[in-house]
C-alpha cells in the first residue's frame, strides 16, 4: 500500500510540486489558446506561450532564491 | 520515413533525461546489493521492470484513440511543467541557492536505512520501489517525447540507450555514479523538456512553427541562454547571502 502511495506522491510532485508555477503556466496556456482560437493569431499564440513560459521560469527561480535566503 | 532532424532531438532528449533517472535508480539498487547481496536487489529491480512493462503495454495502445492535437496539448503542458521544474532546480543549484544533488549522500542514506532493516524482503522492496518510481519517470519521458508526433521508437531507443550506457558503466566501475555531473545533466534535460513543451503546446493549439521541427533547436538554444542568464544574475546574490 505504501508503495502505491509513494508512486502517487511521486507522480503528483512531478507535475504539481510547485503550485504557483503550475497555476501561472496554465494561465499562460489559456492566454495562448485565446490568441489561437478567439482572435485567430497563431504567431501571437506562439509568442504568448514562449514568453509566458520564460516569465514563469524567471518568477519561479526568483521565488525559490527568495525562499532559500529568507 | 523519419529524417534525422526530426528523430535526433527526440532520441537526445529521451537519452539524457532517462540517464538521470537510471543513474538514480541504479545508485539505490547498488546500495541494496552492497548490503544485502545482488539477489534481493535484482529481484526487486526485475519485478519493478515487469510492472512497468505491463503498464506501458496497457497504456500504449490507448494513445492511438486520442486526437493528435489534444494529445500534443496535454503532453506539451505536462512537459512544460516537468521541464520548467527541473530547470528551476538546476538554475538554483548552479547559482548556489540550493545544495547540489549528491549521489554519494543518496548511497549513504539508503545504506544507513537498509542497515537498520535486516530482512532481505525489505531490501528487495527498496530496490523495487526505486526502479518503479524512477522507471515511471522514464516511461513518462518516452511517452511525452515520442507520443505527440509519432516518435515513440526514437524516444524509446534514447531511453534504452541510457539504460545500456548506465548499466555498462555502472557494472564496470561497480561503485556509485557520483562522477556523473548530475546538475549539468538536469540543466540540459530541463532545457530540452521545456523546449519540447513549448513546441508541442503551440502545435496542440494549432499554431504551426516557422521552420517546423527545426524550431526545436532555436527554442532549446533560447531556453539555455535564458537559464544561464538567470544563473549569472543569481550567483552574486547567493554569494552575498552566504558571506
């Protein structure tokens, strides 16, 4: 039983280990989807997803650094 | 017919990412074998590989039933979550804000743990759990890298290559693989998985890339430069924090 729980915990932490990163990334993808499907601008969708992912990474790294310091 | 430009990033990403996971699993199996012998260590490892094979055989055919764009979008998002998480930790480690992952420490910890637990069954379970957990990550990596664009075979070959290389190297030196620069590997894996993640998320949204698959190289390069830039920004801050 504990093996099953550990497997589930591992899978959960693989994708939702950092809740802020997960939520921000889903918001970025939602914006990208809006650009692709609502205003039908595929290149804008690409720019939103790429720049958004970079922004999420930077936010997460600085957040991690602040936590490590404090 | 697959061309090299399409297959190479999938093989490379699956190989490097799987190497990290296989090294972690092998370190623990080796710790178990050193304390309790190869029999319980290998029994646990082989049983876990059997469970993984059943899972892949059961889940693999279901992927054909899912629409391609939907599959690319879901896998792209999962890859981005996975890749950005790895890249974040690798940047924090490289800049000095987080301790480096230490295979020697893992080996000692597992050894100490098993030293208290004398039964072969427990040793076997430790080996089983390590191979199952790390193997699940390898399965995910192969599915994520390969399933979106019919690259399952190149991705699986990359993972198999990682398994063969680590096992050959590990059995030759017969000691923990502390010499593998793990954070460097993780840095590279984070870059590649993030690049694949952005690529497939956009493909899943119906946004075609200029240059098709070649855009992956540009994305990987961009993520690498950005991550190295973040390390350069954070390093002096980490040094100031510890001074």
